[in-house]
């Protein structure tokens, strides 16, 4: 106020009505005037510029009211302000109305501190003219606050900070800038471009996500399913091709498992192995993949060494105490000891088996040490004790598991325990018996609990049938076997033991059907069992052994005894049984008898002679040897066999004071054999007389004929009425060959040759179960010369 004479006015406000020159005067408090230092001539305000003072626009300096007397706060006084020397000629400042308006507009757009500084400089008189001229030009030119502040700082000698929000361009610069490509690009194109890019990126992102997590998985899943259907159709090569195609689309872990299991169930074990190998390559050390792969090698391929490597390299090398890994390793070692084979295919030595069992025990012991004595670990220890035949350790565990229903034990373990105790109870003891055998009890309850624990577990029903075979009835055994056969059909083939038990169940069930007279269902079961065995034989899972040879023998028996007497088929089955190691004397005899019926005398003699080494004084073998030798033309051998047999029969006859064939069946059987043997011996004597020319054989032949004819007459007459019985009621041969042969011997007839009774016994066993099973009227001797009698 001191500088402005006590009054303030705004540059740009309404001018006083004095002359233009007076409008720039200020007044001091004492009434004297002060001059801005800018004369009218300097401003060059001519008449053309302000022709009508009344129309002059307002001219104001915004913020001038804030300027107090002297310098503004923080503004150096004229005495302390740096002296700025004019540089050369100073251009005269002339402002038109438009320039004045621009000046006002520029000042109005400045921040307050810069506006005050500019107004101060304009009002001050201690500013060099050239600086003032430069300042006015910037104000009228719409310079930016930054440019003006730089000049003002130079004049005032202090810093004038410009707020960030006031760094604006001048109008002209703004217009020029707005019309420039850069401005248009930044302010017009870029925002739209950003929006378009954002929307595009959003669409691309959504498309990528939908493709990655919706479309691609669905497409890959459909391709995997298409390939898996080829496994079910049996086109395994195409299944692998489609799998690789799906793998290129998307790798999905679960399909490795499904394909491997599909190939495994289809018995394409190489393809199943390849899938597990791919799984472990793509998902290294995948625990479930390693466990399933090891299970395939253990329970399907019996490659126990490879299973052990898989478990160690993929699980146990990285997690020594892994629960599932140790369980699988112990189970694999147990089976390795059970079923392992040497390189030459022979059974492992006992010490090697024991080493594998010990490895399994260590794995289970480590589990019990790490996780406690849980039932699932005790169950494994029970299996170990069974494998190593430690009955004293098995019985306490039986008590532990059977004492409470809360004890957790699986149906397979209960079944194995029941089978072990059954075997121990009925095994033939050599040397000192195990004192713990007398402590075995509760077998029925044990096996019934196994059946309850696993109704679909076939071995439980099979072992229960074994128990009923010893302690139950035939009906209970048959029902248990029917359940076992059905369960075996539904269950998977997961071990050699299961295959073996299934074959035995088929054989025993067929035998019970045969006992019930159901020959055709029995044959169906036997054929099914043979099919299972031969399939396992081709896959090197089983080898031929007497246990499996009985299947062929039983099927041969059906052909030999029960069906239409197809001796060729019977011989084929008996041969398979013999090649499998099942060749007891009765099977060898039946083989010889089949050859005999086919008139293959030499082959029959070989088999009969082989049987005679183990049953030397068997009446049926001696008779078969005599007949086969006679038919072959070896009459001396026939005479020897017949004579030996006659001595045996006469010794047996001597045990009875009186034969009563009509009242006692055993007397009838003995009398028939003596009658038949004497006739055949007489025919042999006749043949020797013809061959040797020795007439001494004739009388002996006649004597045998007479005794045979008299015996036939006795056998065919009623013991009370002495009336000859009809052939239907007679139990003896229908034709008296002794009488006919004696008549020929006394009165030879051209073309007639003495006849023997050619039939032989169909079975060598005495008694034979087949004597009750043979069809009525079929007879053990072949062409119905004897009627079937119960023994």
C-alpha cells in the first residue's frame, strides 16, 4: 500500500475516467503520485486503440490487493535486488487490446505465487527495461508457467515453485499441441487403442482359458475314450495310436492308469507295462503309479525282482519309511519266496526262500516300529509265520483275531489261516508230530468268518468246501463248491494260487456232479478247468503236475465209464494225465483196457504189465494179462497168467465151505470168475495143442471146458426150484462157452474156433467207486456179460 499510495487496484479492472496517462499513476499516502516507470509513449496507446474511453475493457492485475507496502513477503527490496544492466537497445512495449486480454488471461491462468510475482515486477520500477519487455512478451504470448517462472526467478533472484497441476501450456501452444500428431495419438488414439487392446486381451485371455481348461480337456478326453474303446474291442495297436494322439493334445494322468488297467485286464501285459513306464516318465516318482506298476509285476507277471526295483527306485529310496511302499515291498517278498523260480525255471532253494521271507519280516517289523502294532501289520506277520511254518506263532494270532469281531483282518488272511490249519490237521506226520497240532480248533468258525468277511472272495468258499469234505456232508460240500465256482468266475485272476485253487475247485465240483449222475454238467466243469489250466500253461504261470493231471484223468473216466465208450477220446485224456504226472495204477490199467477194447493188444499188454509191477497179485490184472496175451497169440504167456490166477481163485474158494452164489454176491462174483477162467484156460490149451502138436493139451482143455460148463449151469439155475433162469434174471454170462467148446473138441466142426470170454474188468480197484457209478446194465466187464451188482 505504501508503494501504491494507499490504494490498490487490479490490472484488468475498470479504469478511471481520466486520461490514459493518469490511469497508471499511483498515490502515496501523503498525496504524491508514483509512476510505474511505463509512460504512455512507452505503451503507445493511440486513439485508434482506445477511441472511446467508455468502452475500454477492464484491466486488472489479479492478486494485486495482496501486495502490501514495500516488497512482498520474501521479496528482496530494491536496494538488495541484483542490479540488472540493460543489454543493448530496449524495444518499446506497445500493447493492443487483444494483447492486453491475452496478458490478463495468461496471468489468470498462473498459480497465485507466480501471479503475485509478475504483478510485483510490473509494479516495480527497479526492473531492467529489457527484462520487463521480455516478461510482457511472455505474458501476452501465453507462455507456460514454467517459462514465465524461469524469467521471474532470474529477475527476482529467488525460486518460484510451480505446482504440478499448473504446468500448462499457453493457449496457442495448447492448440498447436492439440493439432499435433503426438497429441492426437496420445489423447485421442491411445485411449481408444487402450480400450480396444484391453478388450482384445480380455477376449484372448478368456479364449485361452476356455481353450486350455474347457475345450482342450474335452477334446483330449474324447480322444482318450475313443482309444480306450479300442482296448475293449481288442484292437490294441490302434488303442496305442489313439492314446499317443490324445497325449499330444493334453497329458492327463488318470488316463495312463485307465489304459494300463485296461491292457492288464485284457492280458496285454507288455502294453500295460509300457503305460506305467510312460506314467513314471511324465510324472517322476508318482507314488500311486509306482504301487500299481509293482502290483502288476507282482500279482500278474510274477516278476518279483522288477517289482522290488520299482518300489525301491520310485518310493523307498526317497521315503525310507513310506507306509504303502513298505507294505508292498513286504507282500512282494512273501510272494517271491512262495512262487519265485531260479533262472533255469526250477524252484528256489529253501535258503533263498527263507531269505525273501526274512526280508518281508524286516519290512513288517519296521512298519510296526514306526506306526505301532496295528492289525494290518499283525496280519502280515501272520502270513509270514504261515509261510515259514511256525504253528506256535500262528495260534496266538488266531486267538487275537478271533477273540473279537472288532479285530480287523481281511478275508484272504482268514482264508489262508484256515487253509494252513486244515493242512496241518490232515497232513501225514513224519517223525515226531508238532505238539501244537492238538491245539488247533475253531476251524469251522474261522472259515465261516472268512466267508462273511469276503462273500465274493472265492478261496474262502473253496477252503470251506475242503472242511466239509472232511467233517461235513456231501450236500454241504457241494453247496460250498458251487459258491466257490461262481465266485471264481466273477473274481479276477490275481495270483498263481488263485488259478491253482480254481482248477481244483472245478475238478472237485465235477466229481460231485458225477456222483450225482450228472455226467454232462460234470464234463462241462472239467473242460472249463482244463481250459483254465492250459491257458496258464501257455503263459508260463503253471507247469504240468499231478494235481492238474487229475483233470484229464477225470475227463477220461467220463469217456471210459459213463459216456458212449469213446475209447480214442479216453486214451487221449489219459495220455494228457500221464504227461502231467498223474499216472496211478488204476489210470494205467484203464489205459490198457482202452487199448484192449480197440484190439491194440501190444499197447494193452505194456500198460497191464506196468500196472502189475505195483499190484502183482491183483486178480483183475492177471486176468487182463492172460486175455491180452491170448489175443496177441502169446499162448504160453496166457497159460502162465491164467494158471497163476486160477491158483489164487482156488485158494479163495477154499475159504468157503460151500459157495452160495444165489444168496451171497461175493460168492457169485468168485464163481463167475472161476467159470470164465476155466473156459479161457481150456481154449489156450487147445491153441497150444494146435501150435505145438502136443496131444497132451487136449485132455486138459476138455477138463477145463467141463468144469466151466458145470459152473455155468449152476449159476443159471434157481437154487430152490433148479429151474434155469431167463437171461434177464440171470446174473451169469448169457452163453455157455464151455459147453460149446467141449462139443467142438469132441466133434470138430469146420470153420469153428474155440471162443474165450473176451471181456475184462474195466477197473482194477477193488472195490471201485465206478461199480456204483456205471450205468445200469453196462457192467464192469464191457459188453454186458455181467449185470452190475452193488458191493
